[in-house]
């Protein structure tokens, strides 16, 4: 982001005071805990290209936000810790990319610290993810002995200057090849010999760069660097600018929407409330899929059939915003609204489109939510409803009883939800354990079959924030028994957001 002019100090995420102002982790709870819990959007220009960077949570407890965000991207950057290698969360996210054939560029990070051998890391990517790799750059040393990288795509030696943290790195020295005599004057003899030997081995062992194979999601170019030192980021951005695809067609229930189409269309992939707590706002993040969008134009909200005038669409730099006078396919704009827009909604110039493949997952953990002050129960209900519409959690209202049931993917989400409800909605809340095992959305081919099931299982049923019926199972046996007793009822682990 330093290169795009978005962050004037490299490593601002780690900085103190005012230097922390421009960053993707803008939520109070993120700043207090030092982790990302929500996806954020940053738009910037670099080398004549427009980038829309969607920064996603790395913590596995917030993976659902990341899954949804991946539905809005055209390519992904997979960041791997040189010491840890491929972690479980990386594996899960890769599977989502594979399902959508999202092209992946890999950035192996933290070369300024001791880590695994580069060949070991490349082999792990190939073996674990069944993804061909090709080195786009190659590290020279590691840890205290890390000198820099050789850019194999541009034949350029880029050395990391010690003590230059926060500065814009030099572009490096252009070379004819690894046999260029000038390298002998720039690198110690042993480092140069090791570089030449390693690159020769890598080229023999790895697949050659094939742009079509990369764009089809079968091959990943690999860059090395140190993000905290802003080293290797320039090469990564240049690689994205050169290789990453232009906006790709987007699937709908009826046809694919091509980015070259003249009519404007887009879909909501994320809702965020209270980005500006002073104004209690709600922003819908819209991925533009086609057409030339202009501020002030009227678009049809397909789910309701009503027209919406786009008075104040915004472009983002994390929490900071500016008015979007225009936007094109691939851009991400924010649409302020008061609850009309939901995840999965389509905005078009009239065509009744339903974009597909935007998932909602059954929660793995279920707890009761109660306000510390019983008089704030209605306020808690409104807060939970808004958080559910954001996709921050699943919220269920049992047909019998008054307790709200909140479902999440990871335990840390309960702590974050409690913090947000307290700070953003002024409702201190406690979460209590339940005896519930899991939740499943229920459907049937005909309404009478579904009604019979719902009438017979009132004590185990709830409604989600959309009013759809949900079966709350006490244990695995309870779920299996219901499936056996009602074979015509479908119990769904995922629910697609429907416009």
C-alpha cells in the first residue's frame, strides 16, 4: 500500500499514535486485539492500473467473511509464513479459490527471519495444494543473512538495505541474466554462487511460467520478501499488474454477466454497520460486474423491485472514504443505506438477475445471548438483527422461548460480538452455553410437507434473521433421527444468499 500512496509509512499497522491512522484494521476491537476480524477494501492506482485490494481476516474463527469476500475477487494473493509454511486456514481458503478457479499468486513472507528452505516451501505448496508453482523471484539468504531477491521475471537484483524500514525500497539493478558480470561486484562470491545454483535447480524442478495456466488457477507464480520491511511488495504488485486477469465474468442463475456489457450490474457481498459510529451508518459493499456506473444514476434493487438512486456511493481506503463519481467492472463501491440492502442482493439497470455462489454456513458453535440489563432486550434484538444482516454471525429466534440463539464458526467471534454490541450499540451482553449441537436450514419440495414437519417440531425450531426455518439439533443423534423420520425434508449446512 506504500506504493499506491495509501500508507505513507511502511509498516503503519505496527506503528504508534497517528501513524496507525491509515490501516485496514479500522475497527476498535481489531486495534485492541491486534487481529483482523472483518474484511476491508482499499482502492488505489499503481503503474497505470486500478487495484481494489480486499484485505481479509487471517484468523480461522472469521473465515466466513473471507469466503464471501472471495466471491468478489478476480485473483488472490496467498501469503505464506516462511517459518510456518501452509497453515490450516490457508488450506481452507485455497479450496474456496479452487472451487471458483480464482488465480493465485503466492507471496512467501518473513524472509528476514529464519525459516524453511525455499525448495521445501515450494514442494509443500505443490504437494499439499496440488498446485503447480514457478518462482517469480528468488531469495538470497535468509534471516540475518538475507540480502535480498533476484527478480526472475525482469532479471533485476533487488537488495534489502539494512535499517531502511519504512522507506520506499530501491528498484534494484537491471541485469542481462544471472551470468551478468556486474553481479560479482554487487554480491559476495558465496551468495552469488548459491543464487545461481538454486535458480538453476528451481528452473529444472518447477514448471515454466504460463500465464494461461495461472489465470486458469492451475499454476501459482511465487514471490519472496519481507512485508514488514516493504521488501518484495513492489515486485508482487508489478507481477499482479502484468499477469492478473482483468475483471472476469460473474455467474447468475440465468447467465454469465460479462464485464464488457453496457448495462450496469453488481452484487452486494458484504454489509458493514457502524464504520462511522457517530452516524450509525450501514454500508453495502458492491462488486461492480458490468457497465459504466455514474453517481446519481438509478438502479433497480432486484429483490424488492424498487429503484434506488445512488446519491453518495463511496470508494474506500479502509475506514476512510471518498465519493465515487464513477465506477467500472471490477471496482468495489460502498452504498449507504438503512437496511434495504443485504448480502447477495443485485443492483441492475432493470434486468432481474440473481448472482449465485455467495454462501452462508451453518454455525459450529451456538450460545444464548442475554442483555445484562433486561430492559435492553429489544435493543439487543435490533443489534443482533443488524449483525446477522452483516453476516457477522447467525442469529436465530426460537419459536418457543424468548432467548436469542447466536451461532458462529469460531469461539473468538463471541468475544468480538460482545465487544461490538457493547461499544457500537451500548448494550452490555453475555453469552451463555447451550445444549445445542448444530443448526440446519430446512426446506421441502412442497409447502404441505414442510408445514407438517414444522408443526411437529416446534420445540426444536427457530427462524433466522430472514424468517427462514431452522432446525436446532441437540446432538448428532437428534439430527440423524429427524432426517430418518422426515426423508422428504432437506437439512442444509449452507444457505445461499438469494437476491
